[in-house]
C-alpha cells in the first residue's frame, strides 16, 4: 500500500504530461506537478526513519512522565532528524535542478 502511494504521483504526472504540453501550464499547475513529483523524495527517507523508531523508548518516556511534546522533542525528533534532513536536501536539489538545467541548456544552445 505504501509503495503504491509513492508510485502514484509519478504515474499521474506521466499521464498528465501530454495535456500539459498541449497548452502552456499555469504557475499553479506547474507547482502542483512539481509537488507531486517531489512527494516520493520527501516521503521515502522520512518513512524509513519512522519504521526504525523504537516503541519501547516512547513507552519508557511516557512511563517517566513525559508529555506528548516532550516525547516528540526528546525521543522522536532526534531519531527522525537524519531522515528529515535527507528529505530536505533532496527537495532542495530537486527544486534547484530545473532552473539550473534551463540555464545550462540556454548556455549550451548559444
């Protein structure tokens, strides 16, 4: 089920690509397509980090009197940090790849 959710944005974008090329897409349409294509890159490392969370640590923090925000701050975020950082890095690279590719194409086509 999870793999299907990760594969659907790319498949939907490939089905919509011919209709996008028939007329110039709006800024909102381009933003939506880029978000749909970036979703697997955002979700994959974060979901991998979520699967590696140890439930006994959360239960131990709860048993020691930690509230929800304390458990989030001291148990979950340190373990999710690397996955979130990789997700952020991939999204930044994905976002910067289109303008850099356009600049490179314009430079080489002269």
